[in-house]
C-alpha cells in the first residue's frame, strides 16, 4: 500500500483529496491542527496527526512519527495554506511572518525531513513504473496579482520559486516536483481572509469594493473536488506536468499577467475590481 503525507487535510481541498486517496486505496497521513477531530477521516488506512505548521517542533515530532512507521513513501502533498486581506501598508509584519510560516516555510521543513525517505523510495517504486512526488498546492496567485492580497501573493510567488528550484535539484534523484495552481475555489479560504476594513484608512473605499468583489467571485467559484481530482491526476501520472492551472479565471489571470505590459495589467485589474 502506497503511503502519502497530506497537509491541510481537515477541510476544503485537503479533505476532498484525503477522501479520494483513501477511496483509491492509498494510506494517508492526514495532517492539520485538529486532524484527530475530523470524523470524516476515520478510516483504517488514515493516520490523523495533529500538527500546527507554524510550530517547527510539531513538524519535527510529526515527521519523526511518520519516519518510524514507514520504510517507503510515495508522495508529500503540501496543501495547507491561507490568505490575508488588507493594504500592505497597514498589515502587521508579524501576521505576514505567520502567513509565510504556513504557506512557505512549513513546506521547506516537511520536504527537508521527508526527502531522504522519498529519495530512498525512488528505486523501489521505479520497478512498478512510478516515481515519488512532492506536490505543492500553490495558486494562480503565484503567477498573477490582484488588489490587497499582497502578502498572500508574495508567499505563493515564493512557493513557486522554491518548487522550481527543488524540481531542478531533484531531477536526477528520482523524485518529481509538481505545482498545482488553483484559481477561485469554493473552500473556507475566502472566509478566512483577515478583513482589514478600517473606516479611517486611506484605502477604505477601495478595500470595501475589493472585499465585495472577492465575496461575489467566491459565490461562483469552482468546487474543491476539482482541485483534488487534479492532484490525484498528477500523483498517478508517470510524466506529470510541472504545473496544473485549475479553476475559474486561473488561466485568465496568469496569461494576462504574462502577456500584458505591467501598467496596462494594473489598469485593467483596478477597473475590473473597483467598478
């Protein structure tokens, strides 16, 4: 039975992905702050591990548990992450650091701890035509920008760069690295935005309009199951793509950012959001 480690398994994309993995016969190490409380993950092949990804000590303890139980690992799926809404000028830097701890540094910590086992598993799995994988759930926000999600964009841009470097470093070592880049998805992500609507802020009017725009956008977002099924597709592919854009407006934003001059992109973005 192939073993998979999955973060952010308690809700949204992670929960859908965990259920699909279990249905397909994988052994799942489901990580989240309150994983043991998630009744829908009660399954003989699911090991629920409570782990706060902002706590390096908990990451070490959790990965040590996995390493003592497994001699082979098929994949690490770094799915955990959250957003932060507000003007960059007004957001406390400690909140930005916390965001990066979850969205980026926990990924690095987990990869460093579990890569020796993934590398050791490469030769074993090659005999059945498979390769161990690290699948990082980034975002179309890692290749585009919008208003008042600056620190979130920064964390996802950083995750994209980290993943690109990691993929190149592992090219000859038998471990594949894949990026999943969702657009707007129906999860708790939008409700978790730290709403920084301050009446006296110089950004007050634009913050309010932007918040309303995001709220409306998530009413018509793609389902979390769409991203989960894309993760499974990448996981089971012998030659996966390096990136999978998935969900509404994901391609539009990324292509717009790549093809349009910066000033024109900014103008169109503001016109669309603040209309």
